[in-house]
C-alpha cells in the first residue's frame, strides 16, 4: 500500500515546468533565426540569378538587333538618344524612349521594360567607340569574378558612381 501513494502523486502531475518551456522557446527561436537567415540568402541569390538572366536576355536582343541593323545602338533610345544609360528608364525628356522599349518596338524583347527584381531604374548599358557594349546590374551577393567583370567593362566608373558590380561586355 505504501507504493500506491507515490505512484498516484506522480500520475497527478500535469503540464511542463517553466524551465522546460523556456528551453523549448529558446530552441524554437534559434531555429526560426536560422530559417529566416537561410530564406533571406536564398531570396537574394534568386534575385541575383534573375538579374543575370535579364542581362542575358538583353544581350540576346542586342545581338539580334545587330544582325538586322549592323549596330548595337538602338536608334533614338536611351540618354539623349545615344542608346546608353539606364536601360528601361523613360521620362519623356532626356530619356524619351528607353533602350528596352526600342528593342521591344523592334520585336527583339518580349516585354518592353526589363528591370531589376527590386525595382528600377537599375540596369545600365554603355557603348564603346569600336562597336561593343557593356550591360550592368547590381547584385546583392556578388562574387569577386562578378565585380571583376565591371573592371574590364566599357565604363568601369559605373561601379563607383552607381554601385554596379556585375557586367556583361561585348567587345
């Protein structure tokens, strides 16, 4: 009979202690912190992949334009009609027609304005005197190779002036 009392007392115990709840809360907090960090890094990497894919799409459109017209300068587009500067920007003044819309109007782009996933204006284009060009973007997680691509581009000053850290260059 003396064993029945302790077993009954143990079986009446319900719930968790305050220490147990604090330990579980701390573990869940750590897991959430790591999960959010991982999610944030994944999203940044996905946006960078989108930026690179956009520049490839633009490059393909420019190459098709070149095949048809023998130049990479999209007539009447970009900053003061030079087919340079912000790629998708139009303001009705100095940027009366974006390079993007010029390529779209000619049927070389599927949509008229290709912009950075985080908003724009963001992509840039510059031409060199010998018929080449460079396309620029700002990556969130650039590698050293990405940053070096700007140093060997047509207008390496865009890295300091506009924070561009990735370029595709055609010489």
